[in-house]
């Protein structure tokens, strides 16, 4: 669907963006925001902060360690991913490390 319907075959966008949205990321960020104390948000509302300002200046700075941990986990998962880049990319110059290694060994024909 990504390659045919959206026309994203052999693009960096199709290679990078879809693996970023995982159920692990949703669960981890949800838990991080639920565990934040409501008193911080109430204090920001008393200072007449909008919901976007509360999110940007109160919630996101508190969630930075969670965002960093999620970034590391998603980077390692993407780095070791084999199937998604094999399905999306058909050009040799768009190969990722695992796909290029397998094509060098001669197990799979990428072209």
C-alpha cells in the first residue's frame, strides 16, 4: 500500500517514518504522561497557560528521559530491521545495512 497507493517506493520518507509509529511508543509515552502529577498542570492553568503551552513547556521537558529511551529503542529496532527495507526499496543505492549484507552474501536477490 505504501509503495503503490502513496507512491513512496524508493524514498527515504517511506523507509524512516512508518517504523517510528509503533504500539510500544504509544504505550511508553502514554505511561509517561499519565504518571505526571496533576498539580503541575493545575499550577500552569492558574498562570493562564493554554493547553499547548502546558504541553510544550511543562509536559515535554518532564518526558525528555522517556523520549530519549524511546528514541534509542526505535533506532536499534530500525537498524536491525530487514523486511521493511526489502519490501519498500528496489534500488541498490537505497539499501540499508542488513539488506546490502544479505545481497552481498547472495542469499536474496534484491533487484
